[in-house]
């Protein structure tokens, strides 16, 4: 709460209290319509529902809708929504991000809101954390939507074009942010209006909203086409591999940037044949490559940031702690890491189009969402999306006991204490869930547990469906499950096992033992992730405990409070500090980390915004070319003689399509070239901005200037094509004019763009 001034907090608090009492009142009013809803036959539901407009303030339609939804869910799903779920749905209809704890039934709350919006004529996308959940939730909720005659579908990576087209035609579509985003990007390849797939964005209901809207906001989704990428020179990789930290290079305290010392620069210069890295000939070419190689060796760690599997570098998604199949780093870094691991270079391709998750979501007219931790993300949600948050109380009071953090003097003592604690709890039969920070740590812990006689199930880097199954059983008597961060997100843990009902003997037995015991192996960079881990226990009024073990040597302290001295007073035997100072130190490291992340987000967003606006302009032009007769009009204006000659033999429709393809081709080419320019400027901006006031201003100046040339250049090239390319009754022969489109395209997400942060400036040793 430290981030808010008290006054701001009070205003927000008052607002949300008012909203909450309004929702409570609405749910009470809806009771008056319960009897009416119960009296409807299944066949009468669609008409009754369709007559309702939840956004009509003059009627009681919202209250009526709540009654209908309650009855429909009961009948179709066997789930009678709790009042709190309907309160959540009501706040979603108002466009808030609602905070509801794990296991409170956010899926159903989201579906009720989606149905209400669909009945009011809106088109709804429910953004799921992954493909597995998109499908699970769409199929699970389908009978409810069916009863209201609201159509529902989902898209997943494996969906065919036809399946996607059918899904997007539904009132409500479930899909992960990347699948929906990739479809938006793939529309860049359409040369006919009927090939467009993505619908006009209207409403997005985002599940696990903080993860998508905050943690993944700045990840660019990329559509690329095949061309050969840059590979860092072998000689550079070789010399950089030999550099030693402290002597040849330093790593910044936040672990985000590394830079050469004078010694290091000298060694590199010698080994590369006595060059001067900072001379005009090398400062823009060799030096950036050296820095990228250095980044690959010093900052990107195997089994923490990536794993090597099947001869490929697979990135680990830091906010979810599992392999991110579709992600890669920016090209130079990806190639450098592959070279470091002695793997063959993957084709990096040319970026055809790209959009960040944040920009993708900002295209929607209305964004709302649900998560277990909305309040703690409130500042980002307000600042970047202008979203309010609503806290919904739990259906049954939460009785989980969150024990105070236990802090140790070093990692060895911390791990020993964790192992002791887990063994003791395990001996009672109480299930234990341990949340670690990375794959390497989870494997190490499983090993240590094994030595002490505890067999743990480890959960990392698997597929979503497997993860869901393992995590769903983490509440079984005697289970010890080790998980990386938020693996298996979206699945709740029932006491007694995944199919143990809330009244079953298995459930009650584990509840008697104290429920699920959650153990954290250190603070996360944000308190939100700690809360999510703790929130795994104590669902729906179940008993449970949570405790976080930390050490003053944890990375979070090293990175964010590098100069802080360890407090004294640790127990000489166990290394455990008494409560107080040591825990305060960890907490303040976390606050520094949170502040840094917010600043980086704001900063990066400033760089992105301009390019997003430019993208909108290009897309608007593209849309006009695709959906109107503008191509022919322009052909006529620009090249009337050629057009007249062609018109003697060829129909206007064919000529219009020929012109369309020519204009689109060059618009897309110039946009791809512009993106390449932007990325070039991004990597070198701190060199270019040397001597000027602000790199951001300089970035804007260069990118605006370059973009200004784009429309004319695209038209100039298209005119040339229209003058010279072969145009017959079969259309225009672009390939024959050496203007073939990329035949091979693919999509990916760029992970952790190191160039978009202030880290780049540090990499070059400029600030
Ligand atoms: P969340 O996303 O909030 O963690 P889910 O939507 O996954 O929760 O639901 C968690 C569990 O609660 C599911 O097993 C679901 O069947 C159950 N559930 C949801 N709503 C109700 C309800 N109204 N009555 C009984 N069980 C419910
Ligand atoms: Mg959920």
C-alpha cells in the first residue's frame, strides 16, 4: 500500500465501497425475480433473456438478468452462483477488474458477465491464460450459454482457419491472448476483404487479468516472414566467452545490464585484431554485437531464463515459470544464446508486423477482468488502462493462516529449514505445495527433499494440461508438490484431490489435518506473486497455512539493495534471524523491485506508443484498400494511361484487385522496413542521442521523420509496379516482378526485450 498516498487510497476506497454496496443491493433486488426465472421453461429462456438489456438504466433489466443467469447456471451447469459471484459479474459489466480469490468461481462470474454483454448486443472475447483453459472454460460454460441462446466458441493454437472463422462469428469467444493477437497480425497477410479473420474488437474480459495486463503487457507478439537473420560473429562470441565478471565486465545491481570495464574493452579490442571498439567504424556495428554477446553470457542463465531441450533454446516465462513455447528474444540475443550453447541458429526472419499485448488490448472498446490479485495491481491498471478495481468478498470467510516470513543468513540455512519444515508437515499427512522461483531451484529442492526422505512431485516446463492435472491433485493427503511460480495457474486445488467434493470424506480428512500448507522459497519481485502463491491455500473457507522462507542472500536483495549490510543477530545454530530487521530488509528490497518494474513499464510504454499510433494509421489505410474501390480510384489517378490501355481488354474488378495487391504489397513492405528502422533506432538510441537531452525525444524525432516518408514511398513504389508489372485477365503477376509475398510466415512472442529498457543505456556504459 506504500505506493499510494493516503488520500488517493481513501478516495479509491470510498469509490469501491460505494460500488460494492450498489452491487449488493442489485443482487438483493434480483431475488424479487427469482420466482419468475424459476417459472420459465427451458424453451422460454432465450426469449426472456434476449429481451433484457443490462445497460439500460431505466429498467430493472440488470436485476432480472441476474435472476435469469442464476437460474440458467443452476439448471445448465448444476452450479447455483453464489451472491458474490454475481456481484463480481455486475462489476465486470461495469468494466472493472474484480478481485476474487482462487476457487471463488471466477470462470462462472466471467461467463455471466459475458452472457449479459452478449444479450446487450456486444461481441465478447474472454481472454484465458492459455489454450487449455480457453477450451476447458468454453466447453464447461457452453450449456449455460446455450440455455440463453448465446453462441460460444474458442480458438487455440491447433484451431484451423475454418474453426477460427466459425469461433469468431460467435457472440462469446474464449482464447489466449497470443492466439487472438496472432490472428490480428495474420490479417496483415490478407489481400482480399473476405480473407480477414479477426473481428472488430469490442469487449475483452481478461481472466488472470494482472498476469496479462501487467506482467505480460509489454511482450510483443510478432508475425515474421522468412529471411536470413544476423548471426553474431564467431570471433566475438569466443572472446566474450572468456571475459570474467569483476575484471572484464560488471553486472548492474538489478541484474538487467552488463558492461565492459576498461580491461574488458582492451582485451576484446586486442583479440579482434587491435581494433578500436569506440571508433566510428565499430561503434555502431561491432560494439553492439559485443554487448549482445556479453548479455548472452553474463545475464541470461541456463535453467533460470531458458532451458535447452531437443537442441533448441526454450525460454522460460518468468511470470509463469514454465517454458514459453512461442517466445524468443530479440534476434541478436536469441542468436547469441544459441551460439553460446553451441546450437544451430534458428531462422529469425523479418518482422512483418508486431503489436504488444498492451496495445492489442487497448484496441477493445471495453476491457474488464478478474484475478485473485487486482488491488495490488491497481496502480498499473489505472495508469495503463484506466481501469478501476473492485474487491469482491469471499463466499466463505478465509481462515487461512499466513505465518510471518522466516529469514535466514544464507541460502544453505534457508534450504535446510525449508526441508525440515516440509518433512515435519509431511509426516502428519498434510499436503504441501512449494512455490519456487525457477526450474533450477525447483530441481535442487526436490533433490534435497529426496535426501531427507520426502518424495516430491515436481511441476515445471510441462504442457498446460499436465500441469493442471498435477496441481489439481496437490491437495491430496500426503502429497508434496514443487512448482515454479504460477505454473498451473487457473486450476484450483481441492482438499482431498481433484475429484473430492467439498463434503467428501477425503476433503474432510485433509481439512482436519489443517488443509494445504503452502511454502514459498523467497519473496517474488512483486508482492502480488507472493499473494497468488499464498492464495493457493484456503479456498472456499478451507483451512490452510502459508509461510515464506527467505534469506538476506536472496537474488532480490542482491539485485535491489546491493549495498545493504546484513543485520546481525542470526541464531548461530540455524542462521535464522529474529523477527523484525531482516524481514524489513526483504520487504524493502521488494518495494524497490516493484518501483523499478513500474518505471520500466512506463518507460517502455512511452517508446511503444508512438509506433502503435503509426501502426493504426497504416492499418486504417490497409483497411480502406481492402474494403473499398479506392485501389482502382488511385490507379486511375496515378497511372491513367496504363489503366486505359488495360481497360480495353480487362474487367474493372480484375484491375481493381490488381491495384489492391500492388498498393497493399508496397504498404506492407514499407511498414516492415519501418519496423526494422524502429528496432535499429531502439538498439542504438543511446549512442545516437549522445549529447542531446533525452533519448526518448530523439527516438520520437527519428521515428516520426522516417514515418513521414512512408505513405509517399509506398505509393511511389506501387505506381512503378502498376506501370511495369504484367497485368492480365488473371490479375497482376507480383511474383514475376520479384515482389512475391513471404510464403513462409510464423508467429512468436518476444520475451523480456532487454533493449526496450533503460538497461540498454547501461549496456553501452552511457549513463
Ligand atoms: P477461480 O477461477 O476463481 O479460481 P474456478 O472458476 O476455476 O475458480 O472454479 C473453482 C471451482 O469452484 C470449480 O470446481 C467450480 O466447479 C466450483 N464452483 C464455481 N462456482 C460454484 C458454485 N456457484 N457452486 C458450487 N461450486 C462452484
Ligand atoms: Mg480461474
